[in-house]
């Protein structure tokens, strides 16, 4: 236990949490566009920048940043938990093969993070979609009237009206999506060790950007259909099982229905990962240097 409850793990966790909060604040309009594309099959246009402009013209800055406070909280808690558990377990099992150790630690950290933080992600999805003007799909219309006054009120109303279990909607797909951060972290650590981008990325910051973008791109493409189903279930209108919802989406919209919004998601997540890892690496390095503690 003493190897997990350490100052170094706390620094990693806080740095990762702050890095994710800063990065999502910068790219949040793309996150809004991605959510609309995944749950509203009638929304137009279908690419990221035109859709962001379309939302801004119709709903203003408020529309682009609807649900921002809850996602900042969600991402901070998610990455705080993930970085803490990942680095704690990595320290405990540091004697094994590097890639195998990273994969095992990342997977366990992902499962723990999902179980702890899924409720705040359900709340965030509801807050992002409520009050969307002019939504044409039946599911979005069900969420159109603003009902929640904030994060706490959303928690209370979901528990009261739908039961505690609704806060863990989409947990099955989330647990399968543990593969996403696991792939991302294993790829990122492997790229750091291999120094793939050292020759043409002369600064540490640029290397962190290249490593973060590459790792996130691999993880996102590999797991995207599950992310689509996860968002639909968190929104509260997917009543089928995970596989049933996936089959229904495929039947209605074909294979593109399972990859709807991928371009927006790649743009958003790759930028988020790049910014997050730069902030994380720089902040952690600064704190460790000031404290005189080894990473």
C-alpha cells in the first residue's frame, strides 16, 4: 500500500487531471459537435468545423459550451483516478516486461476509473443534450426541454426518476472501452521509450504532441463503434442491450452509422491528447524538480 500512496503518484494524478481540464476547455466545441453527430442522425452538416459554425450561428457560444462544467469535472476526476492507479500499479509491478506491465496496469486502471466515474459522464451527456433547439430526431426531442439546473440537480433527478442504476448506463460499453485508454497509454509509453519522433521533433513539447496524437489516433479508430453506442446509452434513449443497439444502428444507418462523427472525434481527441500530455509532462516535471523527487 505504501508503494501506491506516494507523493509521486499524487503529482502524476493532479498533473494528468489538470492537463485534461485545460485541453477539453480549448477543444470543447468539437466535443459538442461530436456528441450531436453520435446521437442525432438528422443533424447537418456532418463534418466538424462546419457543424461547429452551424451550432454557433443557431445557439451562440452557450450552445457550443453546453455541459462544459460537468465535463471538466468528469475529465479531471477520470484522469486523476486513471493516472493515480496506473502509475501506482506500474510502480508495484515495475519488475516485469515493460509493454506487458503497461498493458496490465492500464487495463486495471481503466476498469477502476469506469466504475468510479461513470455517473458523472451520464450527467454530462444529459446536460450537453438538453435544450438543443430544432433537434429533429425522436430521441433528442425527448431531451429538448431543459430539466436540469446543474450537475447536482441532474444527479438528484436521475436517481429520483430513473433509479440509481441509471447513473451507470453504458457501463458495459465503457468497460469494453477500457481498451481505448489502455491502447493509448501503452502506445504513448512505447513511443516515449522508442523516441520515434526525436529526429524531426527537436523539442520535448513537440515530441509529447506527436506521441500523444499518434497514441490517441490508434486507440480512437480501434474502439469508435463502441463509443457511439456508449454515448447513445448515456443519453438515456437506448433501451436495447449494447449489442442490440449496435445491430439496430447498423440496420438503420449501415456501417457509417457506427462511425458517424469519427472525423470530429479524431480532431477533438487528438488535439485534447496532445495538449493534455504536454501540460501533464511539463507540470509533473516542474513539480518533481521543485520537490527534488524522482519520477
